[in-house]
C-alpha cells in the first residue's frame, strides 16, 4: 500500500498534476500547487459537484463569499474557543502528535484483530459462514469489539467534556507508544487552535486581528437572509459554495489528504425545525449516489456515523473512502440544528429569521450541511484511477483511468508522421474540436509512445491522422481503457467524444 501511495505522489508530479508548493525553496509542509493537468482535473471535479448541486436543483443557489470575514464570525461560530485539536508531545523523540488520533489508531488496531478472526473463520467455513452470528458468539471477537467500543466512547466523552487529563490517562492505560520510536514518555495533552491569524490595517495600533476562514460554511450562514430575500427563496432551500479554507493542521504527512490550505465544496440546506432528520437522511443518500456516479467502485465507500458529535450537531456521518492508506473521511454530512444562525443572531444583535408563509410564523431554520474536500476528492479519483496493466504481449503500461467526464484533456490529435500534410490536417481537427473540449496536439516520438503518454495523463481518446485520412477524411480513434481502435469519419468525432465525456 505504501508503494501505491508513493507511485501516486510521483506520478502526480511527473505528469504535471501536483507539485509541492514553492519547491525551489524545498517546499512548504502540507501545501501543494496544482499544475497544468491537475488544475483541469480539479476544475472538472468542482464543476461536476456544482452542476449536481446548483444546476440540477431549482432550490439551491450558489455563493462566493470572501475568505476574510469579520472576526466576530469566528467567536459566534465557536471556532475561537473550540476549534482545537488535542496534541501531545513525546518527551524522548520530541515528536508531536494528535492525542485523539493516537487513541483512534489504537482502537482501529483492535478492530483489525477482530476483523482478522472474522476473515479466518470466513475462509474456514466458506459459504456456510454466518458473520452476524459469529460476531455475536465468538468470545474473542466479542472481547475485541467491546474493547474498541469502550475506547472510542471514553475518548468521545473526555473530548466532549474537554477533559484532557483523561485523554492522557487513556493513552497511558492503553500503553500507546510513539509510532515512530516506541517511547511511552508523554507530556500532558494541550489544546491547539487550528485557525491561522492575520492582521487587517496598516498601523500597529489600529490593526484588527482576523482569521483566514477554517471552513466556507460561515460565509453561507451570515449571508443566509441576504440570499433568501434577494432570491425570494422558500424554505427548504440550499446555498452552495466552493472555496479555500485554511487550517494549521498538526498531523500533515498525507500529501493532499490533509493540507494547511485546501478547498471545500459545501452546501447548507435550510429546513423547517423538526424536518432536519428527514433532510439529513435524504442528503446522506444523495451524496453517496453522487460519489457512486463516478464509477470508482461501490466497495470503496462506507458510511461512518459519529458517536462523538461536534458542538453544533445533532447527527453527523462521514462518507469514508478507501484511500491508499485505508478508509478515511472524504465528506461530512451534518445536521447542524439552528446553532450557527442562532449564534450569529446573538452576536450581531440582528434577527436571522425566516417568515414561513405556509405556517404563517417566523423561525430560525435548521441546517443540514454536506461538506466535501475538493483536494480529497482529487486524491480519491486520482489514486483509484492510476493502474499498472500487463498487456497480452507481456509489456506493461501505466494508465490513469479517470472518469472521462473529469479527464483534463478529452482527446489528443496525433499525426502519424510529421510530414505530407498530416500535421496540417491534425491542426484543423483541433481547431474544430477545441470549442467544445480540451484537446491536445502531439507529434513527437513514435505513435505508440504518444499513446502511452496520453494513457498516463488519463486522456480518454487518441485521434490518429494518417495517409488514408488525406484520401477519405477518416481517422482512427483509440479508446484509452480498451485500447481498441476504430476507423471513423472526422465529422463523427465530436459526437463520439461528447457521448463519453459530457456531465
Ligand atoms: P478530519 O477529521 O479528517 O480532520 P474534519 O472532520 O475536520 O476532517 P470537516 O471540518 O468536516 O473535516 O471538513 C469537511 C471536509 O473538508 C472533510 O470531509 C474533508 O474532505 C475536507 N477537509 C478538512 N480538513 C482538510 C484538510 N486539512 N485538508 C484537505 N481537506 C480537508
């Protein structure tokens, strides 16, 4: 698995998808730049999301709020006081860790032990195996799962109560050691606020302390009434937004999975109080369907319902994805109650209420949020699509089997040779197609090598112009995944490509 992950990182760099930020200065930890192909893939994911939210739903509209916001926003939202990670240092190695992650990883290891027992029994009993019965009767599995549950619940309780001494006690009781050095010599657990601070204004005395937003959601909440009134929106309705968010993450060693500057795609759905659970269930299912529509494989997704709820939520679930380093959160769906709007009412002294003409009453709506990281989506799509294939003749090829709708370049036009007018015909095909798709031109190297290069970039189609083209206006079109080649008329190209790549 580690090898797969290394391949992903190096392929992303070699083929112009992702570079470390300011690499000439040796980079900046957990900050990355999207290169010529990465920026296209990222844009296409964003558009795929935006279309499914804003274009396809009459009652969802978009917003692009500023990154900088009035600082009271973050007081009201709870971020100033509660947007913390509990961290712990190892006195011997001087390494810093997230205390909750250490405990969760420990719980996960116990879970793996139970899973191992289950897998062993499954292999032994074959078709006759009844997993449900096994997990409720096998003493060892019962013990493992109970232990896991106990640890997770205790962690949830102590974090919920802000009891950091108990988190430390838990780490000691479980004899958790430094994952890198094995030392068990820990400091106390401290809270660490994840927001980046900055200053507005020129003179030192008058400067105002600001934060870079740690989530895009608050820009939606403070604009809730502006959008509702100016758009004459009726509850239930949603506001969608994509944009940068910033978090001073402590654990930052997972490429674009956990970045200090990243992009979120969030939608806040405003509903009548009491209707939030129905809406929450609806959005859980709807968002999973959206993910599945990309065809990365059903088995790569699972829901994780939260036992430990954030201060603003009455129900929360993650859609987890099977990343190269295991199942991890990709998207969060949260029932945020009226917490945020009420808090902004309180801190601003302004009413943020909606008059419901059907009920003939005023209320503060409840909110269901869907929040997915664009960079995490990128990693999910990119890592899952990257394949090493052994071909019939024994040779291998690297192919990036991106969903065609997301591919940075939809087709490459390749003249078989660099003469006899073939480049000119190729250029003419590009001139025609480029109004609708990103199309590339490549005339360098043998055509086989050019195919491989487009495979590695995820280009769904290669169009080859040869001498026959000059006679009958046909070309070959090669399909990335099957490598099958068809002879078609130039005039048919647009339709063939369109059919595969349209959203
Ligand atoms: P995690 O538990 O992994 O830190 P979170 O629960 O803090 O994530 P949310 O606050 O729910 O995350 O943010 C919503 C989404 O934003 C996440 O599901 C994830 O896809 C994305 N996200 C959050 N933090 C980061 C980050 N540091 N880098 C990249 N994406 C992130």
